C-alpha cells in the first residue's frame, strides 16, 4: 500500500463507531503536498466527508481515495484546506 492505516471514531446522532482508514502516500502528497502530518489529512478528510455527505454510511474499512466517489470535488476541497497540488 505505501502509506498509513488509521483507527478513527466517527460520531453521528449521538452514536459513535470505529472505522479503519487507509491513506496512501500518493493521496497524502496530492492533498497536502507533504506539508501536513498524515493524521491531520485523515482528520480533515473525515470531517469533510461527514459535513458534505451526512447521509453516507461509511464502511468499517476503506481507502481514503474512496472519498472521491462519495463527495464530488473533494480533491480540490482537501487541497484548499491543506495546501497540496492544484
């Protein structure tokens, strides 16, 4: 894979659940230009998904790149937040 695996807790409607999120080096570099810690990239990614797709039921385990299918325009949102490549 060439990246990181994070355990995260998502809270919605008073209920929390654990998920696993994989972040590949290429996505980390694309979204943050390597300027941010991978954990910050995951934190911002999950917040963006929850804010932009509140009805989406996240899988128990997924690759961060999957967010591109769930939230149109998420690449540019992440780049704007984290200073990656335009």
